[in-house]
C-alpha cells in the first residue's frame, strides 16, 4: 500500500494505492495521526487504486472521520470502485461523508 499527499487551498488530497489489508490498516492509523496535525479544511481520499479494504481499514477511516469532525473539518471519498462503493453504502458510510464513484 502506498499513500500520496498533496495540499492545496485548504484541501488535503490523499491518494491510497493498493489493497488496505490488516497491516495496511495499521499503516493508515499512523498516517492519519500525522494528517490530524496538518492545517486543512477538508480531507479528500482518492481510492481509485484500492481494490479492497478490510473491516479494520474501514474502522481506521471512521476513527479519522470522528477526529476531524470534532475539529470542524470535512472528509470526502472519491474514485471508489463499484464493490467498495456498495460496501460503504451497505454500512451507511455515505450518510457520514460524501462518497463519489470513479
């Protein structure tokens, strides 16, 4: 799994490349801690190159979301494939933050 970060005009664009398995979820946890210290208004995750994500990975996204909302910030996911989109919708993540398909 690879993470790329680009900050522009208050938006933090985060691209995740590769499957988010259990070890990848632990990497996300550490990475999210670093992101929380940055100055931004919205975090936008590009999941175009994520074929699957484990429940542990989804949990890390939920914790991150909870943390940034408490700071008055926003989160959005874009470029998600059909399978992940259906998974995220089935657990109602689309009611917490916007999710845009690829």
